């Protein structure tokens, strides 16, 4: 009886882990899907016309493709480490490195916002900025709850 229960438990755990891996693989999206989702998110906020939609999609796809290779390389390293049973450790950033990374993100956001401003009308751009402020507030409130 004990052996049957142990066998059942082991099978249940294996099946559960397999299902989680399958779910994770299904969640991996292509750059085109990510760009489409980003474009749809902006479309919900400012109601893009078809020309604006295409321009924003192309901009989003370009941004995603620029970071895609690095993300995939990191993901592959993490997967290989997990398979080998190694713990994945992120290197601690120095204060200087952290500030440099934040500055780089800020510059990329400014460039992105300037491109968006060229594509949208002034009313749409104002709605976009308001939506970005709301997202920032939500992020801040979530981070305060965690701490």
C-alpha cells in the first residue's frame, strides 16, 4: 500500500512539473506578438488610425528585436544552469552601474516618447502621457505594498 501511494505521489509531481513547463513554453511569444501587444495597448489608450497603428507597430517591433537576442541569450544560460543543477545568480550591480543602467533606460524612454510624439496628434500624445503617468503610479503603489 505504501509503495502504491509513493508511486502515485511521484507520478503526480512529475505530471505537475511537466504541465508547468508546457505552460511556460506556451507563454513564450514571438517578437511580432510582443510588438502587437504593445501596439494594441497604446491603441486602447489613444485610438490609433491605421497609418499610426502601422508606424507604432514598426517602432515597437524594432525596439523588441533590439533587445530580443540579449533576452534569449540570458534565458538560454538560465535554462542550461537549471539543467545542470546550478543556482542562477545575478551579479550585484554597484551603485554606479545601477545609475548608469537607469540613465540608459531613461534615455531610451525619451527617444521612444519623441518617436511617439511625431506619430500621434497633440491630443493623442497628451492621452498617452496621462496613461504613462497612471502606469507609473500603479508601479509605485505595487512596489510600496511589497516593501
